[in-house]
C-alpha cells in the first residue's frame, strides 16, 4: 500500500510545476529603432579626373625604302645615324641591261624622228607644188600626208618609250623622301636587290617632331582634355616631365581593345626622346556637362545591382545608378536623380526600402 501512495504523488508534483510557469508574463516588444543617417544633397558640378595611361612614342614621318627596279648596289652613301635631307642620294644601283635598253630606245627614237622629218619635208614640198594646177596628183598628196602622220605617231611613241626608260633609269638612284635620319640600312656594295618588296634598303625617320599615341578607354571617349595638353614621363629621363599637345583623335573605337587612339605631338628639336619609347602619360580629362559626385559609401554594390538610397516623402527608396569618374574621395553617378535630391551618405543593404530614418544633423 505504501508504494502506491508514492506513485500518486508524482503527477501531483508535475501539475504543481506546470501551474507555477503559467504565472510568468511575456515582456512586451517596443517598435524597432529608426536608423540614424546623414544625408547628402545632390548638386550639379564639374566632373573631372586624371587618367594615367601608357603611350607609345613614334616618329612624325617614317619611310621604309625599297628598290623600284632590280639591280646591283653600286654605291652606298649613308649609314645608320646619318642625317639626310630631302632628295639626298642614299645609294646608287647598277643595271647594265637597263642601260642597254635605254640606249636602244634612244636609237629608235632618233630613227623615228629622222623618218618623220623626211616625210614632213616631202609632204610640204608636194603641198607647195600642188598649188600649181595639175603639177601633183591629189592621190599622191594624200599618200604623202598619211605617211607623215604615221611617222609622227611612231616618233611620239618612241619618245614616250625613251622617257619611260629614263624614268626607270632614275629609279637606280635611291633618294631620301624627306629630312630625317637613317635608322636602318640593310644593303652593302655589290648586293643584288629586286623590286618585289622583300629587301628593305633603308628606313628614314623624321624625329624632329614626335607623335605620342595613347589608347583611351571607350568610357572616356566623350571627354575633353584640359587645355588640349598632357604631361608625360619616360624611363630614360627619370624625374623629367614633358608636355605634349593633343593633335587629333582616331574618331573610331578599336573593336579589340575597346579604346580610341588619341595622338599628341611633341617638338623634339633637342633630340631628347627617341621613337619606340613608352611614355607614362597623365590625361586631365573632364565631362562636357556637369554631373553628380557623391561619397564612395553612398553607393551600394551587390551582385544584382548598384544603387543609392534616396529619401522620398520621408521614406527610403533604392535608385539604381551607374558610376563613372572617380576622385580621391568621390565617385560620379548617373540615374533617376535630379539636383536637390537627398541620398544617404553611408548606405547599406540593411536600410530597406519604404522605411523612415532618423536624420543626423
């Protein structure tokens, strides 16, 4: 009997314990705290940036010189590093068969000239004699006139052939196309050269003025260069800064590099720079129109989107934006925004859309 009493006491204790927990009251939850934020008021202002790129220095003019007629190198008058002027002889070729052809052409021309002059004299005499009625038959006069015309055509053709051979003969003398310096020489006396374009005789470059070509990314295509001038340095002259003027733009985007070539010119009278050098160039570029610049932390970037948080009617609104130029402290943005709009200076994903915030003064 005693054991039965003890068993009955267990559920009573359990009920007592359950009854005790029901007397506890739940702690009431207050409204969530409003985020404290600082606002930035958008205003239009000049948008500029300094773009650091690598450019290539090339000569203002460059000519690869090949032979226009086959021949043997008879004489070489210049070497690499030689300064030359326009029309100066670089080398002379020898082509004996060409000289023989020229001599034959001149002989043919002289023979044709003699026949023409004889036929002309005969025709003029017959024409004078024909003034006496019945002295010369009309048919005989026509034959003389036609013969004169034929020999005239032959003579003119021979003259043209002689002039053509003379022009080819002039090709044996290789001349500089402009003032410059010889930067390559690939022939020596006695070498045979042809006119197939396989053998480069000389390379002449005009380095008195240089071009600085730089590939500017597509995003900067519509920008302007301040004062149309840029500064650059080269590794060969450490610590020295050079200035170059913008001369032209290619006005086309390279499909492979997605960039546009800007070409600047540098006066190189002192010969401080050489073609082939690389230039570290700084381009102070700016937008043609004003834009919005905001702190970096005002832009939230996720895998899906890039946005700022604008205050509309006291509530938050996410606005998608695109970023552009960047400065040391700010970045350019573009989107559904207008001057006077207020956005959160330090935004993040935790600040949801449609909520009210507490503005930090």
